[in-house]
């Protein structure tokens, strides 16, 4: 167990170094969500009625969008390791080679905490005033981390399965699509009927509703919280198991 923890720590540090060196991806993961926040608040915010200040409404959705961008880069990083010989090198050493996946996931969690903090900072400068208690802040961060963990393990699975950087990069499209067709930017009640059903029953919506309610210091419906946790934990575990099995099958 000690050896495995050491391997995971070593490869997590390596993952963070790779993130630091890939400045283009880091800048995109941070700058693009901020630009989207500015665009929606300054351009569309005045025309959208969400029942509260639009900056308060949209910030949780942009945070999850930022998390999605950051996690999507994990697919590229894993694909590079799979095709670049890193995994084969680890398999020739007394190291649990699958820990490279865990290292990428841990690095993604740390990177997304940074990008989330930046988005929070910009939103506060724009007028966002969360009313959450310390416990509610902790719960909101926990839900965000669960969401990032699920998306990152799914990205790791994609990185194991694909055979080119372009295919791995295609994962970003799906990550970008889900928040837009949810309650991230507008209430789902305003969507067309044929689209509303999808928005109400996809995983991003209950996660956003939970984070939004926690940050606002309001009461979070128990069924929404349960659904958000079920989606994140269920899909996270399924993605991690599938990534592990796919990794072993690639031997």
C-alpha cells in the first residue's frame, strides 16, 4: 500500500509539472471560462430574467464549464502517455503502471481548483455576492470536486481508448455541450419542450442546482442533492472502473 501511495504521489507531481509546462492548455482552461462569464453577463445578462441577479445565477454554471475544460485536457495527456511510450516504460519498472491514470486525475483536480478560484474571483469583482456559510462553501467545493472527478475519469477513459490527439480533443465538444443544455445559463422552463426533458434529466443540471443553492445560502432540495451525488458518484466509479479495465486490455 505504501509503495502504491508513493507511486501515485510521484505521478501526480509529474502530472502537475506537465500542466505547468502546457501553458496554452492552462491559459485556455482559465481564460475561456472567464470570457464566457463576461460575455453572458455583460451581453446577455440584461435581457435574461432568472429571478435573481444574473451574475449570481450564471456563476455556478461557468464554474462547471471551467472544470469541464480542464478535465478534457486529461484525455490528451493520457493519450500522449499511451502513444508516447511512457506507459510501456512504467510497465518495465517496479511501478503499478495504472497509477499514471490516477496521477493525471489528481493533477486535474488541483488544476481545476485553481481555475475555479479564478472564476470565483472574477465573478466577485463583477458583483457576485455568495451568502454561503463555511459549511455550505465546503459542501459546494465538495460537489464541484466530485463533478471534476467524474469528468476527469471519463476523460482518462477516452485517452486510453483513442489512438490520436485529435480524437482525444474531440472529447471537449461533449464536455462543452452538456452545460449549455442545462440550467447553467437559463432556467430549464424557458427551453423548448423537446429540449427541456433532456436538460432536466442530464447530470449537469442537478449538480449546478445544488452548487447554486449552496452558494446562495438557501435550502437545497434533498432530491436534487441526492440526484447530483448519484450522478457524480455513479458515473465517476463507472468511468474509473472502465478506464482501469481498458488500460489492462491495452497490454
